């Protein structure tokens, strides 16, 4: 024991030396920008060096909380988060279970399911803009087969715009599927065999063994999908632009608008709110899914 | 030995990291008149986020500037050949490369490049609020007056009020084309025949004469054609023209002025009853396409659109449309929208001297009498202080639509800047366009729409 700790002490400098490049990288590209964002969120800042920032206290946050577009954004993010958990993650989990069962052609289906991931979100938003176009969009043309008089500008009408934005992501749960599928494939076969010997039905094995054992990956999926909703930008900016009015506003759009207005303090206050929302999501999901407890 | 190797590897990693983070370029001379703390663009090629694939020839100063007058943009018809003419004239000395940027993204791109210390050598305009609150007060520009002093052949061309507007503490920020190009209205003479000239008709008269004809409106991008229509309605209201004119310097943030509310009411009527079918969500290309495919009979736009009605733009026409059908006139109420207090071409102070000289050479080239004549022939307008020759006048008279536009303006024409020039940048784009669908579907009345604009202006104020 004494020899081990001596060895550990002797190696300690090497540990730091090996960690140094990573620590420097982290400090330069993550830690310092985050500190800068937090600091400047309390200032009037035009982006020309921290020495030019003028301390304002909580004024940016007060202003933000009094903005109608901020309140609408928070409501939208809350609704999208609920939909992400209820529809997006659930759909991803169901698809993972279908792939896990190994239905004929599942490898092809998995590859096809992956396609949206390799298309940039900006291109994907543009595709949806065409799909939902009133005049020549695929969706309205299908609807007009049954209702020739149908007219709806999905991205520019209330409340259709909210749902049109939602449709750009809600059924593309590839990441969730892949993470859950990885967990499913890692379940020891003897565990499932033992359950079969004990007389467990396929449904009981799914509900009482597989799903609980996928707790971590499902929790991870929830964190990823909810935080993606908080930071969602391209799908809105390239389609409805937050409209009509402020109906599909999001914090990321407020942030970009503040940058366009050279109001970096307000933009960074928005970023701080987004950061806090992301951390809160992680803490809550960690607690709810008991991410720190072992599943086995 | 092993330990020494490990230390060396770690040190190399750190050095490479430090090297990657550094953007000093020993080959770049320091800026003249700029802020020493600002990052320089490197080498002989200032790539505004872009660059060239091939190294420049020895001695040639090559600059790359992002611009939106490219591709299908209507301004590309004149601008790109002009760049070619410049490159041909200064072959072996200067070379301009154009990096293509969508018009809608140009302002954001420029703002980001300048913010990152990667400003291109030459910029045309930018968001007015940003220019007035950041670029000009921070002195982030070359003083063009020193360049202009060395160019007596063009020095007298510029409008004094524009020079005054662009001057700060004796320094000249930017130069705009010394050409006044009032925004006008184009209509399809085969589809719509007004009882009188538009100078003698009010918008109410036009609305009553429209019948089933549609106007090419848009709500996407900066809602350009819709905004111009609204601008002309405001300018025709009592006190409206003054309101817009004053707004160029002192932005309108309270939209409850009767001129705006009344104009918005008329606009709502038009949008609800006479808007082209693709108005909601339409970008400029959609609005132009609506007009050039006979789906709408009128469109408000600048004289540069005339190029789209010439036979060499035939590929843009469809559904039986022909450029010969188009007539040009002032906007109803005898309104011509023009803003002489705008900002034009400027050179960021972070640009090295030799690139600034190349940028200036291009500005001087664009503002030369020959080029301005070609510019006016292609995109319309008049240059009050530029001497023109008879050949130019004859050529302009040959262009029927340009001739109509010039003759439509009379002594009683009301000149005012466009609504977008008189309101905060972020309200003009994208908030105005974002809100328009609610005016169209009636979920907001004109007064409520104006209240919303007032609220947004307060939210986005600095």
C-alpha cells in the first residue's frame, strides 16, 4: 500500500503533464469563453474587448424577462421539450426495440433511418420549407387530393407554424435509437435466458428487464433531445424565422437578434439562461433516471 | 530518455497549440490609420471569409470581397461584368475576386467578419444601426477623403448632402453612387391599364381600378416589395414624407403616427384582396417570378429591375410574359422613394495599406463617369453632378422603360426614403416581414400591427 501511494505521488507530475494539453485546450476554448459570457451578461458590451464592457448588474436579465418574445420562447421551449420527451424519445426507443428484434431488412432500415443525420440541419430545414409550401409543397398537394380547396401556409400561419417546426425534428430520433440500441445489445443473454426459464413472456422481458436496463441511455436521450430544443436555431431561422409574429420564437433567435443589434450583453444574458436551462435539464434527468446508480 | 521524449512530445503539443491560436502574419504590413489591436487579414489576398485557390501573380494585389450581387441577384447583371472590366483594366496590378453571399446574409456576414477582425478589403454598406453605433464611432474605417483628394476627376460627382452625412470629424466614412434612383412601380400594361398616370392617382384610386389584378408582395427576407408599397403609402399621407425623412437620422420607434397607421390600413386591404397568391412566405425571387409569370400585374421595385425586362433576361419569363408588356411609373400619389443619406462603399481600417489602395482603385473605377453612365443605363437613375454625353442620353432614350421612369418624375413628385431606412435595422429585417402574415390573416388590425412594431422596437433598442 505504501509502495503504491509512493508510486502514485511520483507519477503525479506526469499525470498533470499528460493532462496539460487537454486542460489548456479546455480552458482556451470552453472555460474562458463561458466565463466571458457570464461576465459580459452583466454588462453593456459591444464585443470590442472586455475592457470596454460597462457594468449593468442584472439589467440585461430584467430586460430579457420583460420581453414578450422571451416569455413566448420559454413557453415554446417548454412545449417542445414535452414533445421531445413524449414523442421524440419514445419514438427513438420504439425504433431501437424494433431494430433489436432483428426484423427482416433491419440493417437497411437502420441505414435509412440514419439519413437525416448525414444531412445538415440547415439543408433539412430548407427541404421542409419546400415540403410545407402552400403552392407546391408535397404535404398540401397530398391533402388537396382529398380536399381540393385546402390552403395553408404552414410556416407562416398560427398555430400551424409551431407544429410545422415540430415536424422538422420530432420523428428524427436517430441518436436516441443508436444509444438505446447499444444498451439493448449489451444486455447479457444469460439474464434474458434466466427470465425465459422463469416463464417471463416477451412483453414482461421488455417491460421489466430490457427497459429498466436501458435507463441510462434513455436518460441520455432525454438530455440530448431537450437540450437540442433549447439550442434549436436552424430549423426555425430558415423556415418561420420565429414568426408569424413571435409564435415560434426561441432563445437562440433572441440571442442572434441581440448580436445583430450589437447588444452582446443581452445576447450573453440569453446564453446564460440557455446554459442554466441545459444544466437544470441534466440535473433533473439525472435525478429522475437515477443516472448515478448502477443498472445491474 | 523515455521521460525526455515524453516532455518533448508534450512541449510540441503545446507549441503547436500556441502556433494554431496565433494569427500574426509576418508578411502582412501594419494597417494605416487603423487600430493596432485588430487582427489582420493575411498576405496579398484578403479573403473575407473566402479566398482564392491559386496564389496571386507576383506584384498583383489581389483582394477577395464578399458580395450579394452575384448569381440570380438582379444587381449581378451589371456588377459582375464591372468587376471583370476592372480586372481587365488593372491586369497585373490589382485583382478583385468576388465571394458569393446571398443578399439576405450579406449584412450578417459582414458584421461577423468585422467583429472577428477578418474584415474584407471593401464593404458596401451594412446594417445602419451597426454602422452608426459601432463602425463609425470606433473609427473602424479608412478616411476616404484622403483618397478622394487625389482623384479630382470624380471628386465633384458626389451629392453634398450625402458627403455631409458620411463625414465625421473631417473623415469621410463611405462613398455611395452619386446616382439618385427613385423606387418606382412596374406594371404589366397588357393586364392593367390605369386611367391616368400613377402621378395623378392615389393608392385608393389604384385599388379601385385593380379589379382582379394582383400585386407581387412578399413577407420573407426583408419583405422588400411590400415595404416599398407601404413606404409610398406613408409618404403620400400628410406628414408622412417628413416622418420618413427624419427617420433616416432619428429612427422611428413609435409607430402610432397617423401616417403609418393609415398607410398600414391601406396595405392590409391590398394584402388581403390584391396580393399575389404566393405572398405569404415569398422571397424577392418569388415576388419577381410572380410578376414575370403574369400571376401579378404590379410590383414595386427599384429601376435596376429594368434589366430583368430586357430580351437577354428572357429565361426569367414564363406564362406568356414579355418584357415589352412592362410599363414604369412613379408610385401612386406621385411618390418616388429615394434615400440620399445612405452609406455606401467603405474600407475597414484593419485592411493593410496596399489592399486599401486596391479597394480604393475599385471604388474610383466604379465612380468614374464612364462606369456611372453604364450603371445608369443598366439600373436607371440620374446623376445630378455627373456630366453625361449625348451618346449616353441617346442610349437611355432607347431604353423605353428607363425613359418612362425618368419622365414620370415631375416637379411635384414627393421624394422620401423607404420605410426600412427610417426604422431600426432589426425591425426592418426580419421583424416587419415576420409580422406581416398576421396582418394578412387579420389576426392583427393595422393599429395593432403598429403597436407590435413599437413593442419590438423597444425590445431591440440598445
